[in-house]
C-alpha cells in the first residue's frame, strides 16, 4: 500500500503541520494542524536536506487562493469551504484560472538557459518530498511557472516570483510531497501580468523518481501569512484536514489532526482528533471544521482518483448506483457539539470549480447526518419522518440563508450501516421540484453534476477523536 500526500492547501492562522514517518508495516502517517502561538516563519524540509521554504510576502510563491473544505450547518450563512479565508501571498498547485491549470504554451525555442539541478540529485531517486528546483534567471521574465507531471499524467503548477532569484540564480521549493512515482518537471519564464502570462522561454527541466516515504518537519507561519492544509490519500480516497471556518473561534489554542493507519492485512484506517475549545470560545452556531474523507472531486482542488475509477463527477440524471458502507467509533471528552455527516456537492457543470476559482460553480449541497449534535440543527425543519433506505429521516432547508442546501438527519442515529446514495439524490430532485416555489428554495435539477461523496464530522466546539473504521464506496453501471 502506498500513501500519496496531496498538494497542500492553505488557511490563514498560526498553524503547525506535522507529517510523521510512513514505513512498511503498522504505521501512522499524521498531518497535524494546531494553532501554535508562534510568530516565526517556518518551512517544509525534506529528509534529503532540501532548503526550508519560508512563507513570507516578499519572496514566496505568488500563487492564487487554493482552499477547499467543509460545509456550514446551523442557521449561519453557508459561505462554505473557506472561500473567505484566502490570501494571495502564498499559493499551492493552482492559478487564478483553475486548480488544474497547466502550461498550454509549450516553448520550443532557446533552452540554452537550462539547468536540471535538484537538491538531492539532478535525476534518479529523489530523497526529499519537497525538492528545491534551481534555474538561471531569464531576462525580461515577470514570473516563473513550475510544472510537475506525475507518471499517471497529473499536472501540478506553481507560479514563482522573480523575487526568488538572487542575481542569475533562482530556486523554489513548492509545498508538495509525492508518492512512489516518476516525476518530470520544467520551469518556464513568463511574461505578462494579471494572470495572463505567456511563456517567454523554458528555463529548466528534468526528471526524477521518488522513494516510498518522506519525513517532513513541522511548518509554522505568523498570523499574517497563509500556511497549508494537509491531506493524505490512498487507494481512491483522500483524507482532508478541513478547517474551513477556524476564524469563528475567538482563541488560537484549538487543534485538529488527521491520520491514516495502515496494517499489512487491511486498507488504511482514517482518523482525526480535535479540540475546538469551549462553547464560549466562538460563535456557538457556527461549524468550525469538517475533517473528512473524500471519494471523487472536491471543488476541483482535491481529486481522489480519475473519473474512470470513481465514476465522478457525473450529472445527476446519469449517475451510476453508489453504495456507501461505513463504520466509525468516537471518543468525546466532556462537552462536545458535533455531528457525523455525509454529503455531496452538485455543480452547474462537470468542470468542477470552487471558491479558489474565478467562478465558483457549486449549485447545490446535500447532506446526510447519521449522528446529530445536541442543540444545533442544519436549518428549518421542512419534513419529518421521511422513509429513505429503510430508515426515517427529518429534512431541513435554509430558505433565508442558503436556498441551495438540504440536509437529512437520522431520527435514530447509527454508527455503522449502508446507504444507497442515489435514493437521497432522487428524493431531493423530486421533492425540491415539487416544493421549491412554495418554500422559496432552489431545485436540485437533473442536469447538475455531482462531484464527490464525502464523510466527516462537523465540529462546533469540544474535544474528541474519531476513527472511520470502514469507508467503502461501490458503484454499478
């Protein structure tokens, strides 16, 4: 089993990120987020001695907002997924146009200004998860673009400022970590501004392979600078440390960690721990975070596997049959307000975009709460006792704050079971079509595109831990 650390995402806060060692056998790969209370800058350093990448506003990757994440509940305005928590000083793996932007202006001219120097070796086995790319400065360049291509064709792009160059020598250490793979890379000098750069000249290129595991040191940043949102992927899912609304907490003493534990005999097990402090430490009606597991395409920024593998994204009228089998255990310490919920976002088309793109094409959000919090509810109760998939559910909507939202809450909570996901989609399409005008909500129309199936815990306050002992999505057709 091979873990893949996805390109990481950012939030504004004082945050420490820890990615512990992964090795063969029973091991925990941990990505920890905590408000560290430090004002010093930090960076990611690989085991091969790669230089630290310092996140600052003067000589950093000048990349556009790249956040993704969870979903609000309660009666708060549902500006989900941290769209308001962006900062243009740091970017990972996206341009302003699209998270999957790649270099479409391949340069075929002069490449004499080229070096393939890499920390840890110019080719062959790379001994760090965050290599430093080095190239010679190109006269007239306004910026540089680093394009990384994995063996299976996934492309990741970074836009680097000319401020990273000292004289004729330039270098950058993008915040990505790779699984066992063959990687090709190139650096292009760009000319132009306002996100409309054209390739002036190729400045460097190279190839390398990556080892099975990396050790990465913690990352910290001061409160004025974005840091990163870690994720862990394996098989056809991603675990995301989604703290999309951490700003609703009055204190910076909260913590949240995600982990995956692998054994020699089973698939990895996703888990997370959290401490979102006391009810009085923030807006009690606001969800602070949604640590989660993702199957499919999350807002265009986290794609767990190609559509050929997951069947997603796909328009609602043409969905294959999806079955979700899950089981989980929890430990709650003292007063905790949380739910356990599955959800899907539907988009206006299957070119999935979200808050970090120029156009956010989310059109509907459907949630299924299998465990409910003590006091907070997902909106206004619209229907009670709806029978779907041999269980009874109450249905909530938000006609005043989010007309494109619906949530099912289990009348009898359960910690393990099977959900026929299409039954919830079909019920929502029919019911909203019949009642949208009366209730002043939007309709989940058959032409909208379902992007992913997600499962996590929406957290309001309190301390606890969650282990997703089983999460399997199967599809037919």
